[in-house]
């Protein structure tokens, strides 16, 4: 039973890390560029916009 609890904790933190870090890493490593190679700025949507309104 102890091993099952340890496995659950490891899986939980692995999934938490994946869902929090992967989108940021994907965004940073795959910049959007136009035909001339200039970076395209994209406005963030979702939670940051909601936080600014409060």
C-alpha cells in the first residue's frame, strides 16, 4: 500500500509539472515568425486578462 501511495504522488507531480511547464516551453521554443523572420507578437488570452480586470 505504501508503494501505491508513492506512485500516486510521483504521477501527480509529474502530470502537474507537465501541464504547467510544457505549454510555456512550447511557446518559448517555437516562436511565431513571419516570412522575413520577424517574431510575431501574440497577445495572451485567458487567465492573465481576467486577472487584469479584477
